[in-house]
C-alpha cells in the first residue's frame, strides 16, 4: 500500500500486501469513520478501504489452521510500528493546535496560510493525508515549531527494508542501522 501522500490515492490501491499495510489500513479506517461524518466525499474512499481490509483478512486470517507463529509475530510488529506512527501524528497535531491557539489562529487559518481547503487541512492535521515538505517548512518558519516535532525522523516500513537490503548489497561493515532505527522509538 506504500505511503500514501493523499488518502484519495486509496482508490488506486489494488490490495494490501502485508501486515503493516493491514495495520495502517485499520488505523485509517478508524480515522475515516469519524471524518466521513464531516466530509461525506470520503465515504467512497472509506468503503474501498474497508473492502481492502476484508479481502486481506479473508485471504490471510480466515483459517486458524494455516496461521503461523511468524504471521502472528509480523502482525504484532506491524501493530507496534503503526502505533508509534499514530502517537507521533497525535503529538504533532497537539503541537500545531497549541501553536495555532497561541497565535489566535484556527485550522482554517492554517489552510489559508498553506493554500489548502478546510477539509484537506483536516485530513493533514489528522494524519489521513501527509503534509508536503513545503507545508512543514512553512509551519516551522511561521509558527516556529521545531522540525523534529513536525517530521518523523524514523524510517518508515518500506524505506527501512530497502535501506537494510541496500546495506547488505553494498557490503560495507561500518554501515548499519541501529536497533532504534529498525524499531522506531
């Protein structure tokens, strides 16, 4: 499912590929369930996401006889990774809202500042869609929020696996990911 910059990209996703994708989809499902009440245009996206989840679960988790210990372990690791991401997004949301309040600004004002519609700003703040680097730099410069509170410095799942593979291919013993790089603190 790769990292979606915009929740509307779900329309192009054909299937969930792994446990990490499933856990991300479950998190987005919970967020979208609430957001659909405010923005009905997200309903079709939510429905597609629910379908992707159901297909993955029926293909991978429906027969208890075929579920392996490795599958359960992968699921638990993915759940922990997604929980760490969720907590980061929640902290970022709180920091942005607090700073907006200190400047007597609303989310809608932030939308004007960044050139985004109100509904899209809600998606960004709630972590359903990703801020662009330009958005984060503007927030950093104008609202004076540390970049480390705006940009996650851990490697996301796909990137982490690619980097790990590349390090092995390079055969450079001094290059390595530390445990905290692999697990996300």
